[in-house]
C-alpha cells in the first residue's frame, strides 16, 4: 500500500478543507504525523480518520465514535442490523433528524437508544423533506460498521 506523509503545506490545506466542510478549525496540529494512504485515506498517528469518496472528504466512524461533529439522523432499533450491514437509510426507520440537515450533507447515522454512530451517509433530502415523506430512500450509506474502512484498524493491529 502506497502511503505518503503529508507536508506542512498539505496538512494546512487539509485543515482548511475540514474547516470549510465541517466547521472545525485546525483539526490537525504540527505534532500530528498525517499521511495519505492509497490516495484516498487520511491516516494520523496510525488511525484512519478521513477518507475521500468522489473527491469528498468524509470522516470515519472511528473518528466519530470519539468526536461526533456531524449532523445526526437517528434510526429505530429495528433498522440497526440493516444499517450496520451497509443498507441505505429508508424513511420508515428514521425516528429523528438533526434540524441542520440539508440535501447533500454528510450525516452520522445513530441508533435511537445509545446515540452511537453506526454509519456515515449522504442525505438525499433536507430534514423538512424527510419529515413530509412516508417512504423511500433518504440517506445513501457511504461507510458502516464492518466495512473495509472500519476493518482497517483491525488489519493494521494484526
């Protein structure tokens, strides 16, 4: 696997991108060892924190379990097994939507009981549109528990 350590300028540019997308200033500092793996994955001190999907920077579940800064969409417990296996989020399973959610936003899918991230997805509709609809696909799943991004940490430790 091709891994390239990012220069200070690259880290500065990455911090700017994170600030623009997610409103977090100076995510990485000078002491962090930040690298790009396979031109798609941002690794910091051995942890995969972000990945690129269609040129869009997306946080991993490992990062969100420590610091969930994304708007949340809560699903009922009946939807949890499907979401955890990578299913897109359908309207009947949604029980709550962060008021800030707009079409195209990257969101954290959480379970209604524990508020733990299960998946990261891209919203196909705004909160208002979702509430008006009774059926259909609402969120496209981009990353979930058990996928190759999630399992990267386990593979690295073995």
